[in-house]
């Protein structure tokens, strides 16, 4: 198996169950063989031997659990180290970038967009004043049209919200 492939949890559980089943089968088989070939008077010795074997298996299992606990602690240490050394600086850099974008947006809004909007409004106002003075439009029509335009904008904003 390649190093970057991972075993699925189902496969791991299946292999674990298979290993436990093989271990139980070996224990049962060894007990059966000892009971069959030992004389009947030595049953106490057989049970003592089985007890000793089970104690040895328990010690091996405890050792394996201890080793796996150490491996888990090592993995936890590696995770904390990764978070501290790589993820936290990455988040700090991202935060700084967001702040720079925010300041740039504010600067562009104040120094470019606001004067352009003011200039466009001034030009539109001068044009409307010129049209009114030449008699092309009456001031009441302007007020009605502007009111309708503002109401339409409010409806659009409510639709987006």
C-alpha cells in the first residue's frame, strides 16, 4: 500500500475482528490440545498452564495498548505543533490581508467614488436646471419623477434584503 493511501475504517474494523478471532481460535486450540494430551491427573497443571498463558497474553496486550497510547500522544503532539507553527500564522496573514483590503476599499470609496458621484450629481442637477429654465420641464414633473425613482430604489433594496 502506498504511503498516501489510507485504509477505510470498515477495513480496519474487519482486520481487527479477524485478528481477535484468530487469537481466540489459537487459545481455544492450544487449550484443547493440552487437555487432550495431558493425563487426567495433570488437569491442575493444565489449568495452571492455561492461566500462565493467559497472563502472558494479557501482558502482551497491555504492552500493545501502552505503545498505541504513546503513538496517539505523539500524533496529538504533532497536531498541536502543526496548528501552532502553520495554521495560526496563516490565519494571522489572512486577517492582515482582509484588513488591507478593507482599508483599500475605504480609500477608493472616499477618494475616487465619492468625487465621481458628486460630480455626476452636479452635472445632472445643472442639466435639470437648464432644462427647467428653457421650459422643457416643469419643476413639479421633476419632483414627481424623482419621488418615483426613490420609491423604485427602495423596492429593489427590499427585494435584495
